[in-house]
């Protein structure tokens, strides 16, 4: 079944004669799988081919991509910064499900303020803390979606 | 215990928004106390919704969002009570939010 | 408004997939999205009777019963996934439509968006 879907996708992306608006959903974790990095590369390639990406929605373990406290050694890939650059360069909204994020310790300033024991926060711009309504809106304004 | 409401000389734990932490801590006598924190006085119609929302949660382990509350109320009580204007009039700050609090249910997920 | 298919693929208490699938289905439906739910691979285990209190988990499968109030009425289970695990329709806690692989692919391709939770 997944093969069937990916074949459809392969044709769609590589064919590329019709330009499309694409939504990206990231459910795989920042570091412990390939998914989030593949999403980044896919978005870059998609834009290079002339398509547009109307948003990225982070759900499940994907919300860990938005953790601004991620710190890597200087000679390793700084995935977090890559996402920041991507959002700035192409004005792509990076939307993070607030409930899934809070479950995993990814907390916005607004959420941190509601809890007097919490002194810091790690979900900052360009990432935005949103509800599922934003996912629905994004999906209804695009031609295709793809999940990583 | 960081947040609580006092009821019959007992401290009952709540979250920071005033929702009970334990569904089992609720009893009917507690509902007017919770309602007062929302500036709501419980009459017969509001009690009906509060009880309905609590039963919904106990059966399905999720509090009904307004859309589901309207449909489920309509199934049981007919369209007069199963409509959002009626429910909104009873609970001006949102029936899903206020009725669940008074019914002793957890705060609904933020992303809903 | 386009359509969204949610595929559940993992056992009920492997991580948060089960709960977060229910959250997603209910929230998307609340915002007026037309949602169908599919149970495939180990996801079919989510439809068995459970005692999650023993592992201190929330009984999210009870929320499947609320789907009808959110107008989520298209619920499909993969026949092959069931039979591979020695299960049948009578083992399942909710009313679903059992579909073979061809029909499953056909149904999925009719949805604009497909999200798989595992």
C-alpha cells in the first residue's frame, strides 16, 4: 500500500510540469530518524522545481524538531538552524501542534507563562504553537500533502 | 498541592485553570462550587447539560467538543436542546469549556 | 473541503500514536474536515478489548465510540492484517467495514490527504 502511494508521489514530483502547492506534515523525530531531514531536503527540492509549499505541520514526535534547546557539536548538522533558514528564506509557516508539543516538553512563551514553576521556554519563532485547525486549513489550501 | 478548591473542609486538587485533577473526586454537591468559579448558577437546564457531558466523558473518555455535544444532545433531547445557540446561552464562555469544568472533567486539549 | 484519511498502524500503547490519532480525528472533524479512519497492520490491535489501567494508560479506544457524534462514520479495517493476526470481525469492539487490500488501496486513493500514525 505504501509502495503504491510513493509511486504516485514519485511520478508527481519528478514529472513536475504542473506546478503545485504542497503541504508537509512531519511526524518523525528531530534526531532519531531520517524523516525530519528528508522533509527539509524534500521542501528545498520542491521549491527549486518551482512548486510552492504552503506550510509544515509538526505532529507526534515531529514536534521535537521545534525544540529550540537543541544543541549539537559544531562539526555536526545543525538541523534546527536549517529549519530556521528555510522558514526565513521562503516564508514557509512552521506550525507545531500545541498538545503534542507540550507532551514532549516543547513549550511556547505563552504556555510557560501560565505555569509559575516554568521559567523558560523553547518553542520560538519561526515555529508557531497552533491547534489542529491550522492543519485542516493548510490541507484545504494545497493540492497535495506528504508526510515524513 | 499547588491548586485546589475547598469543599466541606477538604482540599480537592485542581489544575491551574481550576479543572479537577481526578474525575472521581467529583460529586453533585461539588458542581455548584465549580459553577461559581465560572460565575454560573446551576438551574435545571444547566444541570441537564452538566450531567450529559459527564456521562459522555465517562463513556467515551473524551469531553465532547461543541459539534459533538450538539449532535449528541439532539439525539437524546431533540433539536430544541441540541443546538449551539441554546448551549451557548446556558454557558456563555463556551459550553465545552464551562460544562466540562463544572462536571469535574479534565481541561480539554488545547489543540481542539 | 477535501477529505482526510487517518491510518492507524501501531499497537495501542506503543508510544502515543493511539491517543494522538484519536486527538487528530476528533479535532479535524470538529473543524469540519471529512475524516475516514483506517486500521492496518498492528493498528488492528487497537480494536480489541483492552485493560490499559494495568499499564497506567488512558483508555483512548473508548473514544472510538464517540466518532459518530463528530460525523466520522467511515471506519475501515484491513482484512489481511486481521487474518495475519488470527483475528476476525467478532473480536473488534466497534462496528467497522472490513476491506480487502484492493478495496483499501482504492479507498485511500479517493482521499485528498493521507496521514499514517505509527
